[in-house]
C-alpha cells in the first residue's frame, strides 16, 4: 500500500520539500532534484557510471523502431546489466528522456515502445521489489513525473489490489481559484496522469478477471473526475461486468449520463441478467428527458443491450426531424436484426411484424420440443431457435436449462446451440458445465465459453469462475 502521507500529498496537491541542509543533487532514492522547483537532472548527469548509462541508452534507443522484432531481447539485455541498472531504469521511466550515446546526438523522448522495454527490464528484478521501491521513492518525492512513472509500473506489474494506489497517484488537486467557502472546491486532474491512469487501470482490468468486480465495489469513494476515467477504462476493456459501474455511476452522477451511455454501447451486456434489466430500465427512464445528442447515445446503448422493447420506437424514429436521431435509430435496428435494410420505416415494420408473428406461431411449440426425450426432436428445435437474431438472450436462458438434462448428447447439443446464439447471459451456466462428468460436454462448454468471452483459459482454469464473478470472493 502507498504510505498515508503520499495519499495526503496527492489530494492536497503538493509534495514535501527537502529538509534543512539537504542540498544533494541525488537523494537516497534517485530523485535527482535539487529543490522542488528545480529542473531534474538528466540520467547522464546523475551519480551513475557513465559506461552504465551509455549502455542503457544504447539498448533503449534500439527499441524505438515500432517494427523492431528484438524488443524482448533488449529488455532481457537491460535486465542482465544487474542491480546497478535498477535505479537508472526507474529514473529513465520517470524522466522519459533517453541520453545521447555520442557527441552531437540529441536525447530522445521515451516512446511507448521504449517504455515497454524499460518496464519489462524492470520486471526481471521482481515485481514486488519494484513496487516496494516505488513506495519509498514516492515517500521521498511525489511530483508529477514520478507519479506518472508509478502509474505505468502499477499498471504493468501490479494486480487488482493496487487499483486504489492508481487512483491515489492520479488524485485531482484543489483548484487554487476555487477557495471560496460558499461553494464546493473545483478539482483539477492532470491530463497526463489521467491518461496514464486510464491505460494502467485498463491493463489490470484486462489482465485480472477479478479486477472488474473489485472496481464495481469500490468506485463510490472516487471523486467525480476519476470516476469518469474509470468508466472510460471499463469501456476500453469491453468487459460486460463493467456495465454495473457505468449504469450506477450515471444514476449517482447524472452529469455522467452522456459518457456512460456512450461507454455502455462499447461495454455491452453483463453476464448478470439483473444488471442488464436495471441498465435498460435506467436508460428508458433517461431517454425522454435527454438532449438530442444524449438521446442518440442512449438509443445505441439500448441497441447494444438488445432491448427489443425499443424496436417499435426505433422504427418510428426513422421519421424524426433530427438527422442524428434517425441515424441512431437506423443503426440500432441494423444492430439488433443483423440486417442491412435501408432506413425506411415501412420496410422495417414489415420485418418486425414478421418477427413477432414467427414467435407467436412457433416459440411455444419449439420450447415444448426442447423438453421431449427424443434427441433428434431436441436437435431440430435447437437448430431453429439458434438461428433467431431477436429475443436470443431469452432463448439462451431456455436452452441453458438443457445443460441439466440427463443425456450427455442433449447437454452437448445445448452447448453448441448457445455458442451459435452468442448470448453472454449464459456464461455462468456454461462455466458450471465445464465440470460436466462427460468429457464431450465439458469440451463443448469450453469451446462455447472461449467463443463468447474471447478468453482462452485452460478448461480446468479457475479463471473461468473469476470471469463471471460479480464480486470478489
């Protein structure tokens, strides 16, 4: 954990200056600052071996080419420089300036490719060693460049238990001009720290299946500017479990509705059906009082959540005066139906009427066939239902009941039909099917899970259970 004093410095917007008589150009943790307002010393101006700095610079400079195939080898070579390179590499990540290696050569600004090599080199010293060193360095000097470097390293080397540290490092400061006692202070977020927070948080969310549930349970303590960044990060990883955060944050902070609606369109449905219902209800409530711009985002979000109760509304919106709303309605209809019809209300009405008539005519009969003991009858019903593009989440829930069938053949057919339907609403049921006593059923469930989630864990990996977890255990 970060030291409490670091949290206080970050929130108050200042860092401790050096004590009386501390005039060294290089403090005990390699800060390289003479005073709080001083320009930091370059890597080649610090008390490091010139030969070591030159070797580090040569290796890092070779990583600048985005097409360079040797970045893993360069990181390994930096790591082999041993413990003397530990502090200089941390400083390099902070300074973001690669020294020259010969006279007349200009320093390079650290690129994203070079940053990757430096981080991977630091990984060779042990993630926990690096993070403990970060704590000491931040306690010594917690300025913006150091906090940015720490954000990068926590994102690449940390885990979900470090999410709080990420938000602390990017914590907004109180705007000096908003010191009035009569109004709430305005919070300023450093743009660089905010962007680095977003990227680093997304790294952890993408890497750790239980990170999204952790964020869902802790976001309420965040100041609004950082909550906004968290919503962006959840959108970046496209994990449906983040839907709860996007919806609940917009409910608690109505000013976040435009952002949340836009991100819901990327996040998609949650594997928790109750969250999908809550999200759809919230968006329905917000729809009528939203501005035209926000209404477009809401319609697209409802389409991604596959709210078929909105289909008739979208057909009617094809005749709206607002061009953007007409475009959003057309996109929504195409998304839900997977059809490429032109934006003509009559055409879409014919399609929608036919869809409803099909369900009125066939749905109950096919559900009845699923309950029959004859595998060929069940297989025929599954094929017909798996081809539907509307009400597919509802259909998936019905098909998932067959995962409890006594015959392995039927359980396997159910897994294959669920993979074809493409609904993540049944990820929990498929996860349980991984433990089916029949190997063929377990493998079919694994293939369905891999296709629906985009993850490729081993069949017996506990990460499948973590992937569908709504909360941390």
